């Protein structure tokens, strides 16, 4: 995140010139902020262009991004539906149907959120997933923790999770699909080309089973993977990594900047309301939201337990059903698609160390990644459970010092009652409403022709 700090030094020059040494109101910047507060405000905006992701050499390749958009909108590779539509749950088809779930099915509309699945937008794809889908607009501003619990430490690697976990297929299924439907595009963009033995009529087609993955354990897909040669496993992994990199190249275009807050930090004093300015002062002061929601993406990319209850259908399973980060780290510890893994394009990149199995800090039980707050007014419902529907409800939750029941682990010591007045609660909401940036270009939100 260092990149933000460097870029941020420039904003607000016009405003700081106004500030003096003493603290009477006339000497405050814009009549609201002390010099010290202003320094903090400048760490939050304006939002710079995304930093280069050196782990993905295709990250800023426009042609790769075009293929990525197709792959994002294409439901063709998803497997058989387990929980079908019952007319109320927002399900995507009847039980057993295939080819019904795309990435777009859960990252919908202009802000790429799930407002289809019911209840709470906890996402229903092939089957129920127990968390709400976060917006993908500005997802590229996270540097190293993706998903609510950090399922991977690079964006392209995170893109490889859905296929094997919520879309009813696996890496071999994806690579076969790439061969069947996108062979020419793939081979024009990536090298080496897809192996010809992926053709089912090829004499050596048996080298590449339709379903095979190392996460398949002792099931048929796991055994099929073990039977493959190391070279063929590498071919599948490499093409699968490129699938994630193409999706990431597309996601890197889903950027929304120049929010009213950014314009304010750049010196346009009328860009946000007086209430929002008071809210901003609370955000970095009395309410101390920036203890966690820091930097220009409003996330420290650390994991905190705020005590969000497992409300909804899952609370019935067990109040401490979701271990949060405590379990999230297991997902990518041993796999090849992390930033320091075999298929990364820059293994020298700095990342938080991944604790060994059995060594994960118990304080991470029930802890979730601090959510970035850019465009948050557009991306309800809130929290990993999706059970809060308004920003006011969220601020009231913090005002009480966070949740009190039905969550795993112990609450972060930063969570304490805030004693906010009703006006102060409204001011914080007004501030968060200034974080909505310019819309993502419409062409990026449209289903590509032919799908
Ligand atoms: C069944 C619905 C569903 C489908 C299908 C789906 N996602 Fe998601 N997506 C989610 C949910 C839920 C999360 C949060 C998961 C978590 O962190 O526990 C998420 C998280 C993400 C994130 C991380 C966002 C962040 O804030 O860090 C990315 C990136 C992403 N998805 C991309 C994709 C791509 C690419 C595909 C298609 C290959 C896809 N998703 C398919 C529901 C879905
Ligand atoms: C101790 C760290 C911490 C502090 C302090 C904190 N947050 Fe959060 N915030 C988080 C975490 C972690 C999440 C995700 C929690 C979850 O889903 O379980 C979150 C989620 C949110 C969300 C929901 C975003 C979404 O898209 O679902 C909003 C809004 C929010 N915080 C606003 C605030 C405001 C306003 C304050 C100050 C009053 C604040 N936060 C203080 C860590 C913190």
C-alpha cells in the first residue's frame, strides 16, 4: 500500500495553506480539520490509478482483458446445480442442470454485487455459499488479501477459487473448456499453447481426464490427478493460472475513481456536504473507523473480529459456524497460485507470511478482512453475512461496540462503544456516501456478443 502514501502527498496543497498554528475555528482547514487531521485525511484520498500487479504479467494487456470478460460472463463451464431455484431463493436453474452459473451470476449489476440470492445475498450458485459476494469494482486496489477471509494473496489466484469451490467444476474441466471454446484466442495470447491432447479425439486424449484436480483428495478427480505425469499436471496448472490472469486483467478495469471525497481532498471544498465533513472528522477521530479502514481503499488488509453475528440461515448450524481468517489461510497455504507460488510472475513480491498448519493465531478466529469502503453506498447488503441492509444499521452496530453474540472467537480490542449522537451517526453515513466514484464504463458490464 506504500504506493498510496507517495501519491497522496500532493493533494490538498490549496487547503493546507489556509491552516495556521492556533486551534480556533477560523484557523482550521476548511473550518473543520486541524493540520494533524488533514494529514490523516490525505492518507485516504484521492484514489490513485491502480498499481501494477507484478505477479500477473498479463494484468494490463487489453486483449487478455477482453478474453477475461468473456470468461467472466460465460456460464458454459459450470457443473451440475445442487440446490435449484425454489421460486424464492434466486436459484439459477433446476437441480442437475449444467452450464447455468457464471462469475457474473453472483457479481451483478453496475457494482458487481449479489442482490439475487435470498436470504441476505449469501450467494447461491451451484449450491449455497455461506457469505455475501463483495463488489468487484475496485477489487484491484487490495494488494494482498482477497475475499472476506483472505482466500489468496493475489487477485488472479483468487479468481481460481470459484471454479473448484462454487461452480461445480475443476481446473481440468476449465482447461478442457478453454480448448473447446477459446483455443484460438488462448493460443494467440499465451505461450506455450494448449496441448493438442486436450482434443477428445486425439490418440493421447487419456492423458488429460475431463475432471482432475489435486484438491480432489481420494475422490475420482483426485485419483485422476495423481495418475497424470508431472509435465501434464504442469500444463493444466499453467493454463488454469492463465485463466485466472485473464479474469484479473478484466477485473483490473473495473475501477471507479474521482468520488466527491477525492475531489474534496484535491481541494474542491464544495464537493461534499457539511454533514459529510463532520462525518469524516468522526471517521478519523471520535469513531476511529480509520484504525482499520485506512489508506485510499479504506482497508488495512488485516483481519479483525468485529463480532458480526452469523444471522440468517447459517446461525442455525452453529453460532460459531464461520471461523473467518482462522480457516481462510488453509485454502492457499499449499497451492501453486499464491504470489510466491510456481505460477506467479514475480515471486520476490512482499506478502504477509502464511502461517504453517496448526500455527494460525487463535485470535484470527472469527476475524474478517477489513472491507474497503469505496462505493459502499452502492453495494448493500453489508458484512460477510449480508444481513445489514443500510449504512445506518452498520454505524449503529459500531456505536454499540460491535456484535455481542453468535460469532466465533473474541472481539478485537478496538471495538468499543462510541457514544455517537443521532446526528453523528447520520454524519458518518453522509461521509460514506461521498465515497461513490464514477461508474465503470458500460461496455465492461455488458455480456460479450455470442454468449
Ligand atoms: C456463487 C456465487 C459466486 C460465483 C459464481 C462467483 N463468485 Fe466471486 N465471490 C462470491 C463470494 C460469496 C465471495 C466472497 C467469498 C469469501 O471471501 O468468502 C466472492 C469473492 C470474489 C472475489 C474477491 C473479492 C474481494 O473483495 O476480495 C473475487 C475477485 C471474485 N469473487 C471473482 C470471481 C470470479 C472471477 C468468478 C468466476 C470464475 C466468481 N467470482 C464467481 C460469490 C461468487
Ligand atoms: C477493528 C477494525 C474495524 C473498525 C474500528 C471499523 N471497522 Fe468497519 N469493518 C471491519 C471489518 C473486519 C469488516 C468486515 C466485517 C464482517 O463482515 O464480518 C468491516 C465492515 C464494514 C462495513 C461493511 C462493508 C461492506 O461492504 O459490507 C462498513 C460500512 C464499515 N465497516 C464501516 C465502518 C465505520 C463507519 C466504522 C467506524 C464507526 C468502522 N467500520 C470501524 C473492521 C473495522
